[in-house]
């Protein structure tokens, strides 16, 4: 299908003109009446976009961009399982993983629900201690091995929901750096440890190396290959490779190519979440995400949270020159959210070509980073308030605390709100060292309370935001070809570091390899 480039959309040029003439953020954001349309209460989340530099006219034009991109029909196409991942010829049906049985696309409803039933049964036996290790002891430790989408969501959710009591201890191993596996295994006992090996492809280097090392560690201590069946389970689309690795077929949980890695925590990839929070917690997480799916699919554009978030991001990045976006959770339990969103947003929308292969011709996803408040206030917030870089930010906080110190929670909220206020208003002084310009656009999201339901809604909110930005830029948000080159080069360098082949590198890389070889084996330098 022939679609215009984003900057050839009819409403793009008027927006560019409006940006040039736009009043300062401080002025716009204090128009209480206008701002009310920018506050949305849905799925246990209060989405406050009122600190963005927009007025009615700008908003109308942004919404018109979405109309020009036919966002509603294309949202329906995603939910219906059309092949929207055009470079891999796949659907992107993560929404089907959290839909109730009667709301799922017919063709896949059964497999999703059969899988969930199997997962729930397996998790219950581990949680209740019915699942025994090879010496008859109950499992106490879960070592989760996976990377990227097979790691970030599960670890984020297990950490975020750790107020739900669990007798299991969780360890996450992603990096190929062996020190991560070493510390995960340091205090675990093979008799009571369950390894969850998660890799959509089952070919990813880091997961392959960590899983192989873990299996060797296990075999050295047990000396019993049959014991693997009680201690290793896998989640993958590549069931052949997992079986070849030694995973018992009974311990294999398939996933499907219509689930993108970074959208996969709602599938069997979320097994650690299920083990940590039980069937009740996991189904509440899915229900929260489904509630947001429903909001997104059925709410008119001007009250649609994910769509507005996407359009305001486009406004900031493409029209106001913002080039980085900070994620600032004011909740220690959400401290991994910036890492999770870094993959979700930048691996999805950090692209420079359109569906048809032509250049996007403008900036796509901003640099996304962040860190938890209030600790960040004593570190990088200095740069936010007085540095020279343009940024926007998302503040995320829970209205209710889950600890017994209400005053501390009041301080947390006070700091969260005062930071976005300072970023909005700044302060004018005669002392240039104390001048704070303000004028930075921020979104504040207040969760009623951090629960599986609101966490599901929050993450689905960001997924749909990503989808909408991809629509506007006309890029495929569901592939990630850019990561392949580094993987291929690493294979060659790995061999050369081993000294097996002649060096065929550029001079700079050649020198690094020589230096590393000299350190590990003076003979080979
Ligand atoms: O290298 C990027 C990537 O393919 C991500 O998209 C993915 O989430 C991650 O690697 C892990 O892939 P897998 O689940 O196949 O091991």
C-alpha cells in the first residue's frame, strides 16, 4: 500500500507552522479549562498530559494526523491478526494473549487457553511444592535465563509485584557476562533449583551460553542427566532446538511467531511472573492489559490515552526538537521500568526506513533512558533542570502505598509532583547559577495502587503508544533488523579471539583483538 511519508501528511505542515508560533509551555499548561481535556482516568491509571505544550488547535491537528493514518482501521487490523509486521510477514497478536476466551480471534483462542491452563497447572505444582526436584525436595529457587524480551518484562513484573508473598526466590540471568550466572548460582542448591530457559528463537547467544553453563553446573553436581527433567523447563517457538538441548518435551511451553519478543511477557515467557504471583496475580496482570486494550480499541481519539501519548511524543520529537525522553518512576518497585521501556520503545521505533524501504526523512524514537525518583533527584535531575539538552519525561507514581509509612509516601508524591512542576515553571532569578528555565513537557501517570492489574494496564498503554507512533512514522514497529549486524560480527571476532583464524578486521578492531589475545594467551599475540 502506498502511504505518504509522515511529513507529507496534510496536517504536518500546519503543525510545523504552529510549532514556530507556539506559546511557551508555562502559559498553555496553566489554562485549567483546556488542560482538563488532557486528563484521562482509565483502567486504574490517571493519565495527566496537561503539562504538554499544546492548545486546542495543535491537538486537533495532531488528532487529524492519526485520522490520516487511518489509526482505527489499522488498530482493528492488529487485533484481528493481520500481517502488520511486514518485513517478517507476521501478525502482532500480543493482545490475543490477554483477551478473555470469547474475545479472541477464533483461530488461536484454543491454543492460547490450553497453554494458559497448562502453565497454571505447572506453576501451581511448583508453588505448592508438589513439583519435586530429583532428590524429592520442593523447589525453592527459580533461575530465569533469557535476554531482551525474554527477560525484561518478567524481571520488571516480578520486582514490581514482590509485595505478593512467595516462598520462591528469583534470580535473573541475561548478560553473557558469566559473573551474572555465577552470582545467581552462588546461593542455590541444584536439588531445589528450577531453571526457566526462555528464548523465542532458542538461538540467542547469551541464552545459549548461560543455559549450557547452567546445565553443566547442574550435571557436575548431580551427575544425573535424567534429573534435568525435574529442573529445566523451556519456553520457545523452536521446540526442536530446545529438545536437542535436553529439555524434556513435557517441560516445553511453546510460544508462537505472532508474539513479538518485546511484547511476549503475556505468554509463557511470563512464567516467572506466574510463579511469583500465582494464577490470581498473573490473570489480574492479563486482565489489566486487556482493559487497556479495550480502552485503546474503543475510545474516541481525543480521549484515547495511548493515542494521545503517541501524538504528544511526535509533537515533542518532530516539531519541538526534543531528542531524549526520560522515564521517571517514583516507586522503587518500578525501577526496572526504564530498562523495559527502552527495549519496547527504542527497539520498536528506533528505525529510519518506512514499510516500503524508503527513508523516514525525519527523527523517529528519541533516546529513552531514566531512573527512579527520588534518588535520581540527587544525581541526574541537575542536568534535567539546568542542562542544555531538550527532553520530555514520564513520571509514574502510585497514589496508595503498600508499606506502613504514610508520611514517607506523602513525601514521595510531593517530590514527584514538585519535580514536574519545576520542569514546567522553572524559576527566574537574578543569579544565573540559580536560574531554572523550565518549559519541559512531562506526563504524569498516577496508578491507583501498584497491583498486577494496574501494571498490566500501564505496560499495555506503552505498547499501544509505540504502535501508534509507528503508524504515524510509517515504520514497522515489530521487527529489529538493526541488531543482526553486531551478532554476525561477534561470531567472527569470537573465533579470532580464540586464535583459530587469520585476522580480517579494520585496524582499530584488529588492535583490540591482538591486545585481548595477548592478555589471555601471550603465544597468540
Ligand atoms: O537481539 C534482539 C532480540 O532478538 C530481541 O528482539 C529479543 O527480545 C531478544 O533478542 C531475545 O531473543 P530470544 O527470545 O529469541 O532469545
